[in-house]
C-alpha cells in the first residue's frame, strides 16, 4: 500500500465570513488562516486539517451530507451546548445499532456532519 495519510478535508460554503464565524465561534475551532481573496479558510483540529472553500450560492456542492464525523468526549453536553447556541441538528443524540452514540448537525449552508461520542477502540 502507498504511504498515504489523510491530510485535510474541505467543505464548500457560500459565505466565507459567515462560515468562519460558525466554525470558529460556535463550534470552537481554532482558525489557522483565512484568505478572503482566495475564498479559503483553514482550521486547526486534533486530526486532519479542516478547510472551507467558497463557492457560488446555489452550487450543487452546498447543502450536502459531508460524511465527516466530529468526535466529542460527552455527546449529551456538547449537543445541549450547541443546540442552545442555535445549531440545527438533523438528528438528536441516538444510540446506533452498531454500538455508536451520535447526532447529526448542519452548518449555515446546510452541510451535514456527524457528531459522535468518542469511545475507546
């Protein structure tokens, strides 16, 4: 197998400033840099890098299920805090048949993410 590491993931947004505000101030991610002239922002995470790339409103790249899962140590308290801040949850914390405990939420562009309780594996 090739020497591959997942380096970063990008999510497409229509309004870079609004998205940066959401990810930085609502989700609590540390902003690494923003290049408004290039329509891109990057955040520091505990795993692969996470970036936002601006696209035109109405793009088919917006408002999709991303397949990206964020992990938290206490899902119930994270859900309560984010829900109180107005984050739109498409699924509340739910025990999954495969053993996980997760919720799903959307960013301001309707991009949907998993929010999983971290577990020892």
